């Protein structure tokens, strides 16, 4: 029984880690693109 609970916990943690990684990657890309556009606009002006 304990092993089954452990496996479920590992499964949940791995899914949460994957979701967090995806969210962080998306946020990083969005912020990076905004900063890039901001700097490009400043350089253009």
C-alpha cells in the first residue's frame, strides 16, 4: 500500500514539475519578447 502511495506522489510531483516548467518557459518567452520589443523601440527612437 505504501509503495502505491509513493508511486502516486511521485507521479503527481512529476506532473506538477512539468506544468511549472512549461509555465515558467512561457512566461520567460513572453517577458523576453516584450523586453526585446521595448529595446528595439528605444533603439529605433
